[in-house]
């Protein structure tokens, strides 16, 4: 008959290792904050680019599964996958699914209170904070840009990317004094398009010309008392 030798030290090590694994696994899942599920909106700032609207919809917080979408102007969308959580930090990978000149990234959000999150976007490849801001919880009917509520119609930039010339159409709900300019990614005005008053419910057509500009990404800014819209413009020569 073979007698097994009981090794208390080894048993203790294995027991502690098992308990540690259980605690780590429990921590990873128990601290997932399901109150983050919902729709979030805010104005964020991108380094060397400017400010713009961001909407994030979180529908699912199961690790390594699709979680929802993020929307950026102009007409840029991304699918998100929930990667991990560390206390109040929740991390998502992002894959751009619609839009030109956009790039995939990594989104990290921190819950500041029940209706506010800190939103950070890392690029390239999640290596540095490129865009940041605070998003607030929205109801499905409340997601809109309050600053742009008097912007009745914006056609988008046609064509975009552009070569020599592009145009866009703009209509406001009220008489509005606006300044329309083209900026480089450092925020410098490179082309002044219009400055004056727009009449309500009247379609206006404006042109962007690339003469004297090099190929690259630019930012169209439409700014007024109740209107503040920014659109990316790609010039390809």
C-alpha cells in the first residue's frame, strides 16, 4: 500500500492561489457599473483640431462583446467592444464603421456622478489621450445639439474629399449673424468664407476653395450666437 504524503505548505499555496483567482474574477465582474448603460452626449475637445459633439450609446457591458456605438461629426460612427473595468474606469475598443479620415481608437470613461462621465479617446492605438470631455446622460428624445437648434438644414460638404472647390448649403430657423471659416488642425484660419447675417428659412450656398492650401485635413467652422457647428474637410490635390 502506497502512502501519500500530505504537504501542508503546497496545499496552502494552492488554496491561496485559488482564492486569489476567485477574488480577481469576482472583482472584474462585480465592479462593472451597469448604470452606465444608456445614451450620453457632450462637447469634447480634440488636440490640434477643436471641439465637436460626441454621442455614445452603451447597450451592453459584457466583457469582450459589442457594447454600442459612438457618433462624431461629420457623419462618422464607430462600433465599440467592452474590454475591461478597473474600479470606476471602463474601457472600450473602437472600430470606425462610417466616415472618411477617421481612425480606430480606445475609449476610456470614468463615472463622475449618476449623470456625468469623463470621456477620453486614445489614438493612435490607444497610446495617448487625443480627445477628452464630459458627457451627460440623455433620454432618447433629448439627444440633440442645443447650440445648433436654430440650424434648420446643413447639406454637408460636397464633394468631400475635395480637390479645387466644394460647396455646402445652409438654412437657419431665425435671422442669425454667423462667421464661417476654414481652419487648419492647429486652429489657424486659412480661409474666411463668410461673415454676416443669414435670413431665416432661406437657403444659402457657400464655397470652399483650396487655392494656396496643401493636401490634408481641415475644419469648417460655422459660428453664431445659437449655432456652433464644425465639419471635417479633406483636401486632396
